[in-house]
């Protein structure tokens, strides 16, 4: 159950929560209603067709185990955000991918066999696909299943995930190296860097210049049928969380991170004190609580500035937090929904 008490936020005597009365009349903080951020394409365009890997490759993963990779004909790329699969497909290895995780849902991959039960890896489903290589990280599990795959003789590589935009090129390079195409990885990193720089410049051009006009956002993760209601903030070590990285890249204010909220259970009191102008959500999460109308019935939501104006922006569960080659397009789609502009017309 969602609690209206027990807030874990720590506020000072005079929290610096920007007053809406200080915003300009045309500020995007005053926008009303619901928008869904949509990518121009639901698929990934590979940077190359029929890549020719130089194998074997010895790659040392995050677990300090050096893995010998000799066969990329049947690949599984499994993590909690779909990032690894997006990179594998982007490098042109899509035809070699034989299954998918729960978060991989772009068009080229969505019909592949699912190798998970809910959020857990299914050992039998994986073995049935006879993979020759598994690329993964610690965001999926259970770890015992991954070790079982290794003990069965399948090369399995653990990658360090990208925690922010700056780490995506490193992850692309790591995956390309493991697949035996390091030079192609360099080209893909160059392509990514160019697209990201262009996107961020265009976003900067539409973000309000005045601090008082910057949209104050919070990300809510919900699974209504399961009774899961979370508010994302900082990581436990105090670093900026994934939602904060996204919000700051969009020129907004991460109100949970600003007040040192650590990602955890949503409370009505905590949400109301943050006074967000806009609520970000995953599409399936929003649907699970009955859409915007159902969201307003959750304690605390309707009492926020965002709730008063029904200001919610959602995006596909398969896209929003996938740190990979589609991140520039994800940011562009979110910016267009938040600021209600055509980013192609924005002049950096």
C-alpha cells in the first residue's frame, strides 16, 4: 500500500523550492495536460551490415573473469534496460541474436523468444536457444542462473553498465571489442558522440534561460497491480540517479535529487513537498494505475503543481532508460514532449 506518512526526505527550515509565481507567463512550467514521448522510429538502424568479427577474442569482464569468445553466431544480450541488445543490434549483429530480455522491445527484437520469467532469467529457456555467447551485467539475475550458464560451457561476459551519458561510449566500445569488431565500435562511438552533441545543443536552445522557468520534474515508477509505487532520486551513495541524469540532460530540475531523496517508496508527504511541475513515468507504469485519471487518485499526486494541471509525460518502458545508441533520440523525444516544440527546428 502507498503510505501518506513516513517520508524519508530531509528538508531544511527554508527549502529552496522555486515558487511558480516567479516564473514567466509563457514558461513551460505552466503547461497543462498529458504528453507521450515517441521516437521517430521504433527500431535500431545498424551502423553496418554483416560485420566480420576477428575471433577469437579474450575479454575480461566486470567480474574479473577472462572469457574466450570464439563464436558470435548465437548471441544473447541480457540486462535490465535493454542497453546491451541495442548496442549489439546497432553494431549489425541483430541476425545473430536468438532471444531477448524483458526490456528489449524495439521492432527488430520484439518477436524473439523471451528468456525471462518476470524479471528473473529462465535457465531452461536460455539453454533451449543453444547460445554461443551471453553478454550481460548484474542488473538481471538471479546470479546463480548466469553462473549455471557459464558452468554449462557457454561463454558469458559481464559488462559494467553505463550510469550516465558520458559512459555510453565506453560501453559501446566494450561490447564491440568483445564481439571482435573494435574498429567498428570506434565508428559507432563517433556516430553516437556526433548525434548526442547535436541533440544536447538543440535541447539547450529550447530550455528556458531563467532558473525560475526551468521545469521541475520527478520520476515515478509504478506497477499498480503489484502495489509498487516508487519515486526515483539519488543513488544510495549520494550520486545522481538515472532519472536525475535524464532530467538534467533535458534542462530540467531533478526535484528529488535536489532534496537528497534516495530512490525508494513513494510517500504522499514527500511528493507534495517536492512540488514538481511535471511527472515523468514509463508508459506501462502509467497504464497500470489507470492512466492520468487513475494517477490523480494516488495520495499526494493531485496536490502537486503537476497534479493540479495533469502534467504528465510518459515514454515506453523499452526506451526511456536504455543507455545506448538510441539515447540521443530518446532525449530528443522527451524534450519535444516536455517543451512542446519540434526539435528539428531548434537552432543550436
